[in-house]
């Protein structure tokens, strides 16, 4: 059954917490490593390539600072973002990058809605191109499922936590790698009920890693993740002769290359996708360029502008307004993925242009 036309749409922006140093990153990368470590030295690879992305009014912030978190929430509220979806890192009881969210949860500030997405991939040296070099692995078990969901109950009870039909919203980035997803989701729901939470609204993130109906896995819906690498045809860029020359003197990797996709093409193909029989919650992205993170094999969108982004947002929101009320959620990738050139936060080139375009599109 569909809901009433012109129903309200809630927007949720993915939020990366890796903007503060932790001991593990000090050991694996360099002392004081944060997301800014890759962002600052980025350089353009060709004429017209937008790099580096230099932050605007928020600067090169540290998420341990409560004033920064308040300022982020203030910007989000001003421009129509309804909630942040914090990436949550859990490795069989070991947590990483938890400090910003724990501070938000413990202090009650900022007074801004949130939910969590379990980024359940192993941590590897992928940014250096050596994905087989595992830094922290995932180890799944029934006991760990129990400990994990129990650790989240406090967050689920928070008045700021995003609910769908009264149920706390929880995302899993790689549901397909769980040994028995159905058993895990059943246990999570049972443990939540024991803690006084009637049920959970569980979403599997749909990306180039996995897709399809999430319900047989015990999930209520899928969430698109943009850009949808596996859904469109990317173009392999030629390696630069200059890069090969620099490689000879060890100033750049010999295989440095990147893959591009025209932003307009991504928008057209995403809007042309048919809605599946199962619930799929849409996602939009303002930009994408992960060359700061990847010495080779990077992906980038070209030709993005605030205007074109706004058109995508407006159409996605228009379609959602006739969806069932509990499915009127629009995700944005991302609020602050600076290392992937994917952020709504202001930068020196566009200022608040993407935020303004988003706000305008959501009320169109």
C-alpha cells in the first residue's frame, strides 16, 4: 500500500568519523594520521581535475572537539539534512574510531538525529593497493552477534536515534559476508526485544559488492550506495606518460591509473533503474574522487555541479513522496568523505553550493 502523496521525506547523510588520531592508525600509517593526511597533499592528475579538496568554513577539523560536532549539526539543520548515519566499526568486540560517536551519545550533544551503519569489512592496506595485507580482520560468531547488539542498546534507546515505524534503524554494509545472516538478524531482534525495544528496522547496504532482495537474509530493506560502481559502465583512463616517467625515479607508482564516469550519465542511469519488488531506499551523491586514497585504480565522477546534484535530489525526493511512509528515506553519500572527494561540507571551490542545492531540491 502506498502512502499519501507529498508525504515528508527524511534525509540521512553517511558520516565518516576518521577525523581524529587513534593509536592503531598511528601504528599502521603514521603518527597523527587522520583522513586529512591523505586529503591535504592530493594533486590534480590532469587539466581540470579538481584536487585537492580544501575544506571551507569548518577547516581541517578534529572530531574530538565538541564545537566542531555542533557546527556540523548546525550546517546540516540549516540545509535540510535530517540525520547523520555514523559508520560504526566493530571487530569481534574491538571498536575503532568510536570516540566521536561515543561523545555524541554520552553528552547528548549535538541535539541532532543519528543512526549507525556497521562497516563490517576487514581493515586492509587497500589505500596502498595491497588489499591482501589485513590490518584488522572480522571474526563472526553467535556469541559475538549477542555482544554486538547488546553494546548498541544504549544508542537505540536514545531519543535522537532515527526510527522507522518506531523501530531503530541499523545498517550493515556487507550483509552477504555474514556466515548466517538470517540467524544473526533473528538473534539481534530477539536481544532487542529482551531489552525492551519492540523491533529493529534492519537495512542491507546495496553496492557493487552485493545486491538483491535483502528479506531472505532477515533485513527489512536495502539502501543504495552511490556511486553504484557495478551498475554503470566506467571508462578506464590511459596512464600518463608523466606518471611512468615519475615511476622510474620512484616518485609515483608505475601502474597509476584511474577510472572515470560522467556524472550526468550516473544520474540518468540511476533514475532509469526500476524499483524492485523488495524495498530499496535510494541514495544520491554530490561528487566522487578517491584519488587521494588510492595511488592507483582510483574512481572519479566528472562534470558534477551543485545544479545537477540538485536535480537528482529533487527527482529522488519526488518519487519518495508517494512511497509508504516508512520508506520515505533518502540517503546521501556523504556528509564528510573528504578522502573520496564526496562531501556536502563546504569547500573552497563550491562553498555551500551543494548544501544550498540540496536544501532547495528537498522543498521543490
